[in-house]
C-alpha cells in the first residue's frame, strides 16, 4: 500500500466533507439517503432500538415513511409493464423505462451486526489526519475464511464508523494476507456481486478498487 497520502478509507472521509461543502442544502448525503430508504437507519440509541410500545411518535413516522419509500423505489416486473409495447398511432407514450441504472436499497450488513455486538477484533484509532484502525490481534493470525468475506460485505456500508472500518480493514487484510487470500476468493464472489448490484456509483467504485487490490495482493 502506498505511503505518504490519505488511506483509502480516509479518502472517503475527505469526499464526504467535500460533499457537505458543495451540497449545503442537504440534497446529497447520508441523511438524504436515509430519508429515501437507500441506506439502513441507525439504531435509536447505543443500547439498541426502542420497543414498539415505547418508541417516540416521531421515530414511528420516520420509520414508516422510510419503509414506504423503500418499497416504492424497488423495481418490479409489473411496474415495467412486463415487456415491450409498441406505441400506438394515437400518440400514446412509449414503453416504460427498464430501470437498469436505478439505485437499489442497501440492506443492513453482517459487518454492522457483528461490529455492534463487539465480535470484530478492530477499533477506530483516533490520530493523524485520516485516522486508522487498531487491530486487537495480529492480522496474519486472523481466520481469513471467516473475517475476509465479512469485511467485503461491509464494503456496502456508507455510514461511519462501519464504512471506515470495513474499507481500511479490507485493505489491511489484503496487504498482509499473503497465501491466505487465494483459498478465500470463492467466498468473496457473493459480497462482490451484492455490492455491484446496488448500482450505487460510490459503492461500485469502492468495490472495483478493492478488486484491483485483491488481484495485486494474491
């Protein structure tokens, strides 16, 4: 990994800060994507979600509206008309859009679940410009069959610290994995395909860069 510049995860943090400066109206960002149902909502508190009977009314409205938007944004064959229909001579509209580039909602990843439970041997290392992660065990001693697919699954996250830890942790494991990486490649196919199928340009670029690092590391 090249030294002297921001880390891959630090670059994403810089991009987020730049987007906040450019889009000051909040039209782009994590909050806007949460309102649109494109990324999962966070927990109500550090202790988890409120029970339905004790949930504040504003949270109920937010969750219900987000779920409605998520359902409406998910394309289906019926919404596309089921096939091609030739426009009639009366001037009616042509066939509907296929939705091939429509973004798909990102579900809650296993990486987020395991991190919230404290089952991952990593933590954020606060210091420097771009920060870093601190491993609680040596990276070379990790079970790559268990952790590397989970970190690849976390590359679909767009909210920190999940995204920061998943991206930087993946690069660290690919850098120090050596001969442990090649046997795990078949287990990485599903996380890679899932990330590319989100049709989110940011997630797709992140995954493509990781694939480049994967090829060079093995």
